[in-house]
């Protein structure tokens, strides 16, 4: 740069050592090679300045405003062109994203601090399906959801190897979230639950979050399910203190002082929580660390982590019961009963709806379970036949 100044001032076109620069050479002596070198130097100089300017602009204004972005406007999401409120209240148009769990959980726990929404918000129920692969009972669910657009969202977490191919008309079309390997009874199952919750939290209109599996069926029509969940003063998380070997017996004293034995809870994995509790589950790192380290088989994280964590943080907001029915009548087994096609009879259907007795909003209620499991793929046909008469859809 100093050299350049001198050149400009004295017009001698010499550098400090006094040797002649290529520019000052008489034209006839300038060979083709020298001209080429000159052009190359100029070009390199331009490249250098361009890159310095680009790096500066990217650092200061972010990639969106950089020259690169202007050169490829098609790479920009529409939201950036129109920085209105829509950007924050419209659900993501595509559930597939490239965020890591760490990034996703961080993003999902962002929450407004003003309670009143500055737009007409229709609160939705997020139905989150934790599956291995296909949804054999999908046609039953399609019927259940039919005509209730705008009041629900669907999220499916399956094994990463599974490729879903639902038709465009299906409620499950493109509702798969980026997934990872999970194993029954391992903490990775809780990770999958957090992943489902986080993806569902990205839609600001989701207010209630229900965890289901591919073997679940709804026991009532959508209107009733929506009303039951939305009018409840409590979230439906099953919580109980089991003094036996499968309860307190799985507690590890190294979890103290975060978790004392008196706070240790057991419950079913199939929960329903409101938005506030969903955020607190995703945001939790304190209890998660303890469970990941000290709740190993035969301690099953999915049966203890959320019941214990929520009881410590928000006991008064829990109904302490699940809304997903399962048949534990065969005692002493690790898994509840599974229903095959022959089990799906009028008697079974009637049984679901009768003999229910629980507390709802501190009043006795004869509707306690909204969903039931575990139904195998061959139950689809008989269920489709009996659902209109017994289940109301
Ligand atoms: C839903 O089911 C309830 C109770 O079974 C019934 O009273 C109500 O009419 C049904 N609603 C619709 C829209 O079918
Ligand atoms: C848990 O145990 C620790 C140590 O015994 C005690 O200081 C703490 O108060 C207990 N927490 C609860 C909530 O009981
Ligand atoms: C659930 O249990 C907690 C204590 O663990 C209690 O505070 C809460 O009121 C219970 N919920 C209902 C609906 O009874
Ligand atoms: C439900 O259970 C409560 C307490 O266990 C009992 O008092 C009540 O009579 C029962 N109601 C029905 C309809 O069985």
C-alpha cells in the first residue's frame, strides 16, 4: 500500500528499491508473459478484496444479507422476505429439518412471556406417534380426524430406516419428524419423546401434546376427545409410588439430592401434557442427567423419568392418571396384553365404555380413558366395523 501511495504522488512508478515496476516498462519491451502476470496480479488483488468484504458482510449482517445470498435469492426461505408476525405463528411448512437434538431442544423451549396472543389462536392437540415403522391402524385414525382440520397436528417418530409413503390425502402425509434409533426401556426412548415434543412445540398453536403408539386406538369421537383434554384443569400423566421392587426398588441413591427416594415415581409412558409442561420436559437437563446415568436396566427411564420429574416440578398440575387404557390384568408380565382380531368383539367395545370411574376436574367421571392399546394390525378390519356403533366415528 505504501508503494502505491508513492507511485501516485511522484509519478515515478518506482518501488522503494528503485527498480522499475512492470507498469513503467516501455510498451514495446512488455512481453505477453509480463502482461499476463500483471492481469493475474490485478485479478488476485480483486479476489482478495472481494473475499475480505464478503467475510466482513457475513459477520456483520449474517449470511442472508451477503452478496452470496443476493446472487442466489431462490435459496432464501419466503419468511425472510416478509418479516411479519406470520413468520412466528405459521407452523413450519416442512417437518424435515437439519437441526441436531441440541439445536432443536434449544429452539423448542423458546416461549413468549406475554400470555395473551396477538392473533386469533385456535389451540390444537398434537398427536405424537412413537412408532417402529408403519401405522397399520392408520385408516381408523383417518376416520377419527376427518372433518377436524385446524384442531390437531400429527407427528410421527419412527425408526430412522423406515421410509413412509402415505398418499397426499392421508393425515400422516409428510408428518414424519427427523428420528434416531431408540430402544425399549432405554433413555433413548425419552430422547425420542423429547424430539417429538420439540418438533410439536415449533408450532405455536399446539397447546396439548399426547404421546401414542401405532397400536393405539381412540375410544371416542374427536369432538369429545378435544373437549375432554382442552377443558381439563390437569395434565394426564400417570404417576404412582410403587414400594415394590419394580418401583422404589429401581431407585439408585446416587440420584440424590436431585431425586430422593420419597420423590421417586413410576407411571405409564403414554402421557398428555400442556404446552407449559411440554417445555419444561424438553428444557430439563438436571434430572435427565441423573436418569441417563443411574436409571439403567432393570430401571426403565420411560417409566420413571417424566413421572418423577413432573411430580417434583409441578405435582399440582397433574391428574396422576393416564388417558390411555391398557390391559394389565395378566399379572406378572413385563408387557400388557395384546389384542388380536378375534379379541375385538362387541363385548370388548362395550367394556371400554362401561365401568369407568375416575376423577375429572375434581368431580367423579365415567369417562376416564380416551385411547386404548395394544392393538395388532389384524384388528383393523373388525375395528373399522365396530367403531361407528361403539366409538362414535
Ligand atoms: C361425539 O360423541 C359424544 C358422546 O359419545 C356425542 O354426544 C356427540 O354427539 C358426538 N359428536 C359428534 C360430532 O359426533
Ligand atoms: C432430599 O434429600 C436431601 C438430603 O437428604 C434434603 O436436603 C432435601 O431437602 C430433600 N428434598 C426433598 C424435596 O425432600
Ligand atoms: C396428584 O398428586 C399430587 C401429589 O403427588 C397432588 O399434589 C395432586 O393434587 C394430585 N392431582 C390430583 C388431580 O389429585
Ligand atoms: C366410583 O368410585 C368411587 C370411589 O371409589 C365410589 O364412591 C363411586 O360410587 C364409584 N362410582 C361408580 C359409578 O361406580
